[in-house]
C-alpha cells in the first residue's frame, strides 16, 4: 500500500503533523508513506522516521497550469492507494481525483465533491488533533500520539562538540527570537531592548548558567542585534534541523517565540517558555504538561508581554 500526505506549511507545521504520520505507520505498518511539502519544509524530515519519499510542491506560490501538471505527474508516477490532503485548496483535491486515487481524504468544504472521504475541520483544537482527525475517515479511532522525533547520532555528536566549544559545562538556557512564518511576522518578535530584564534576572538567580542564542536563516538579523546589545550571550548556528533539535535537547530550558525551535523543544522534552502574540498558545502547545509554558500577549503583539511577566513565569516554573 502506498499513502501520500499533502502537508502545507513550514518546518514547525510538519513537526506538528508527525503524530499523525506515526499513527498512520502504526495502523499500516507495511505501507509506504510519502509526503508532498513546500521546499522550505523538506528538511523537517531529517528527524522523522515514518516517511519514505518527499515530493516538493510550493503551496504558497501563485501556481499555474504547468505547476499543477507537474504535481499531477509526480503523484501519478507513484500510484498511491490513499491520499490525505491537509490543506484546503480544492485544486489539489481535483488533482487527486484526476489521478484516480481510490481513497482521497480531506476536510469538508463547498468543493469537497472531489474527495471520497471528508471530515469536519475543527480549528479550535491543538493542531496535531486537527490533522489526526482526518484518520477517522479511514476508520482509525486511536488517540493522537504525542510529538516525537528521531535525531540522527551524527547530530547528537555535533551538539556535544558544540557544547564543548561554547564551554557549556554548567548548563545552558537557549533563546530564540524570530518568526518562522513566510513572510516574517513582526508581531511575533520580541523587542531587543525588552530582553534586558530577563537576562539580568537569569544572571542574578543562576549566575553559572550560560545563555545561548539560537541563530538560523529566519532570525540572523535579530541574533546579530541581540549579541550587540548583550555581549555576554553566546551564539550557536546549527546547520540543519537535526543539529538544531540536538542542541535544544541538551539545554536546561528554552525561551522562544512561536517558531520552528518551539516545536522541536516540545518534541525532545526540553523545558519551554514560549511567547505568543498573533497565535493562540492553546492550539500550538499540548495541554496538561507543566514543562511547556505558554505566555500569551494581551494583544496580538508579542511586544506587549512585559518582561516582568516573563520572569515571573520563568521562576514559577
């Protein structure tokens, strides 16, 4: 059996989808599972053991007929038995129908006539539950698994070498200040000048704890400015998702905005403090876990969370 999952979004969106992939593999252990994702999300599958092949399609682009014909050809070449569309573009439902895939699963809409099975879209839930709901149309009624990833050994080895390079022998706390959205969302970034109270509080209460900035392609400018403002901060630049996950796994804790590192932190079980403005923490963080603490802005801007509120939450945790 061959299964295709069409999953729009970035790296964080893919990680939130991993529990659904895990359950699919549990229910169909002999199945070959492929995904069709955006170019920016392909690297997420470095830490996912459930996927065989990765097809590329830019869901956010203004796709023309040639793009859809190319996608049609890619899908047809694999002769899938089941396709699950986790996006809401009717054009992709049409592609699956044109391919003659027997089971075509998606969310109910005014154009879901191209689907063989559909389920209601319940957007008020924790995101992994939303994607897991599609499995009910396949007769799967199991509980949604928790987030998990599989970090390659070479990435764990890199993280250990990086900890030595940065002299993190007494432990470390990670900071990530940036947005993983394309284009970047300024409302999701915490102002650089407001970090002073947080950094001073950590220095006072845990003077031996190193503070390390996570830098990636989404927050390079923010990281450079943070380092200029606060020279005592160290910087690590993991080159891929596996190394990023490994360095997060070794941290005592992480303070971050809603971003790709947030979902990696949840997946590896690192104590997490996450700042939310334009997004709802209840949909992004799993409930019932004391180690994942969402700090929600009173407005849609992360900047409107006071640094004092953050420090109080940190030391309560």
